[in-house]
C-alpha cells in the first residue's frame, strides 16, 4: 500500500533531524513522485542533498522551489 504524502514527509523530516540524509532523501523523492511541483518538498529534498554534500543537486532543488513559489520563505 502506498504511503500517503504526509507520512513520507514526516519520516523524511525525522531522518533529517537524525542526520540520516540518505534515508531522508529517499522519503522526499517518494513524496515528489506523488506531488512533483510542491516547493516545500523540493526544498526538503535540497536540504537532504546538501547534507550529503551534493551541493549542485541541492541548488537545483532550491532554485526550482523558488521558481514555483518566489515567496517560499522556507527555501534555503
């Protein structure tokens, strides 16, 4: 059964707090499959990527988040 998006985000966010960026990234990517143009999800994915040292990919996520919502105050 497919997990709902709120559960995916909650789990991914907890992994960010725990410092497990690889697992966090996995959950955020699953959520983005469900809702591909959500600026908050893209921002969270960017945070996970930044935590993994994948800075170019993180920057792409942050920029796309801002393109979708220029007033996205959470965008890193």
